[in-house]
């Protein structure tokens, strides 16, 4: 097995773990971490695909590298926004989970005006 194949298989395994965590765990922070794991696995797979083209004798293409760097920056910004939203949910409702009926705990505890 070549190193590119091993990296590709590891990237696929990371995507699978992220997808499993995204589907199974109901807590928002763990869903966010699983979504980040899913994205990281796709970054690895995309990087392996770009590297295999360069390893096959073709010239190194800077476009996949630029796309990966941009994707990492966008992923970081989206993660920061999601963490801020989860933190705000915790401040408002006193917990970082949502009720199954779609409401928050704060909506049930708030007095009627």
C-alpha cells in the first residue's frame, strides 16, 4: 500500500466516525465536534486526491492547496459561530440541550406577560 492510499483510508475512516457521531449523539456540542471531524476527514481526502495527482508526475497544482486553506479558515469561523450560539443557548435556557418538542427550557419557565 502506498502512503496516499493509507491516508485516503484514514480520511474515509474519520469521515465515517464524524458521520456516526453526527447521527447518533443528540447533544449540540458533540454534534458540532462530530461535524468538525467529518469536515477534517473530507479535507484529508481532498488533500490526498490533490497529492496523488502531483505524485503521478503531473505538475503540482496550487488550486487544491488554496481551496483547502480557505476551507479550513471557513470551518474555523463556522465553529466559532456555532460555539457562540451554543454558549448563548446555555445562558438563556440554563442547559445546552433542546427539548424534543422544539422549545427551550427558558420558554417554559418564563412568566406570561
